[in-house]
């Protein structure tokens, strides 16, 4: 697995949305690659910060409904 492939799949990796085999391959790559690890660490920290902010300041229902409506309009099945 090369660095470009790993970086392209980091969001899915962090969301555990890959197969077990792909998760393991990326995990092994990140454990050894000094180039990819900073990107992984940044994206993980970003997601952690978003999650913490969301817990502290939940979005008002109106905003939540608007966002969901736009995502559905864009074709996402929610």
C-alpha cells in the first residue's frame, strides 16, 4: 500500500468504514510511515475536536434539519 492510497482512505479509516483487511493494511502502513503519520494525526485530532465541540455545543434543530435536507438533496441516503 503506497502513501497516496493511504492518505486517500484516511477519513474512511478513521470512521472504521473499510474492510478489516484494508483497516489492517492502513494500520500497518501508518505504524511504519513517517510521511503519512502526521496527516493521520491531524485528521484524527480534527475529528476529535469536532466531536468535542458537538458535545459541548449541539446544533439547534433548525440547523440540523437544514443540513440533513441539503445532504438528502445531494443524494445521500440518511
